[in-house]
C-alpha cells in the first residue's frame, strides 16, 4: 500500500514506522483532529524533549510536517533549521514541506545519533522561581488538555506553572476548581482535597508543596516519605465552591481516605 494513497492519520504512522523513528521513541498517543486539519504521533518523554511528530494540511497549498518539541539543544535547533525542507522554526516547533519520507529519514538520522543524544543529556532546565532555586525541572508537554487520569509529580507541577508561554493549555486546564487526589505511587496512601479559589487545582497543588496547612496526616506522610513518593491527579472538575465541598466529601467516602484516629500512613484525610 502506497503511503500517498492512505489517510493523513495512517500516512503519518507509516512514516513514523518506515523511518525507524519507532525504534527511538515510544508512542504515547496517536491523535487526529479533522477541524484543525492535523494528525499527530505523540511520544513519551525522551532525552531530546521531542513531544510529537505531526502532519498538517491547509485548505490551500501542500501539507507540511511538524516536529513539536520542548526546550531543545542549540545544535539540534540549528540542524532542523538548516534542512532544505524547513520553512519555519519557532520556539516549540519546526515545519517542513517536501518529500515526507526524506524528511522523516532526516529526523531519524539526527535523533538516532549517539553524539546528539550525549549533547541532549546535558540540556537541562532549571526553575526560575527563587523558592526552588537550583531545582532541575522535567520537560512537560503543556499543549495537552486531557488531564483526567493523568499522574503528575511535584516537579512536573512546578514546571507546568513556570511555563508562561501562550501555548500552555495544560496550565489553563488545571486552573479550574475541582477535586484532586494525592496518593503514593503504589496507590496505598491516599489524600483527597478540593480547590475552589483563584488558580483552581494547580494553585492548590502548589500550596501543598509549600505548606500542607492543617492536613496533619498528609504532613506526617510527607515528612516520613517525601513528596517524591506522591503523585497528583484530578478526580473531578466542579462549577463552584459549594459543589466542590460536597464532591470532596463524596470522594473521601468512596476512596476511604478519612481517618479521625491516629496516623496510619494510609488514610491521610484527618477530617
């Protein structure tokens, strides 16, 4: 089957496989958006901070290939920009128009290079916030809008908040009121909380990182185990404060997180 004769979505995935990029990157999701006229192969976190390979179509003109990324090395950025098929390079993506197979083969060539990998490993991002001075931050795809069921580490929360770009849709999605869960990575210890003030859930998570307030059992868990053992996730978004409080009570009952007695390291809601 010729790549040119299949749908845009399938064509992209064939290119990803045939170029051998699939040997370098693990697929996280495959998306197709008819309204925005693009398809994407989104990949898991990697040393290059590559987030997705995409094909975009226009109502007029030829389709083009986009490599979407976070903070990349200057050398990789220069290689992408210097390719003859490149017609646009900005902070978070580079666009190419021409022979799609040749473009994807070019991606594989530079992204499978041991030299490029060694350079990328030294490409680290650090916090801008003096409260976390010296903290190395992970690369987070802040274009994501799907947050339900997604787990976030405490470093990812800081990285999301510190990304001030206009493309940070993830920060907008997490800044709504709602109910959240903090739990140990093995799912044993659990804490349910609610957020209904300005900044929504993300703002509440950041407050937890600075001070847990009167969340006594959660405080003890963090002192005993550290935040590296906890993950944050959204349980539900709510319309207002009243519905958030009632939903919080329901989730505490559903997940059995309330413990009015002595700290047991499992049920982390004191009230």
